[in-house]
């Protein structure tokens, strides 16, 4: 087993931020999620949501962003291993995109449950 190294841990954070930066620069859907997160955050301050509601909102935003990052990683992997058109490769990408959609729907439901009573 390799010895613990602060230098290597710092490098692993650099790799992670590089991956996040790549997705922000190259994947358009992440910007839709970030825009939604921005408006939800503004609404949270406007409606003065409580700490439990904030935790749910932050968790939902984090899950959706993470799902989009996973989806991008899966798409890049599929493209690398199967650069030509392939029915199964397309299905793998569709399933990964479906996972993002499920997370986004769950996040929207959390938002509805939190904000609808405050609006009406």
C-alpha cells in the first residue's frame, strides 16, 4: 500500500477541479442546472427558508450537478471505447442521461414541496 502523501491529495483535488472545469466549459446542460440552482437560491433567501429546507435544497442541487458530472464521464468513456455508431453505446448514454433526469425531477419535487406553500 502506498504511503499517505499531502502532495498527492492536493494533486487529486487539482484533477477533480480540472474535470469539473471541463464539464462547465463543454457541457451545455450543466448551465441549465446552474441557472435553476441560482434562481432556487435567490428564492430561498427571498422566502427565508429554514435550515432543514436549505439542507434539502443544497443536497438536491449537489445531486443534480453530480449526476451531470457522472453522465459526462460516462458519455466520454463510451465515446472512447466505442467511437463508431453503436446501438448499445447509445443505450448506455441514454440510461446515463435518464439518471440525470430522475435526479432533476426529484430536485424539482423538493423545490415544489418547499416553495409552493410559501407562494400560496
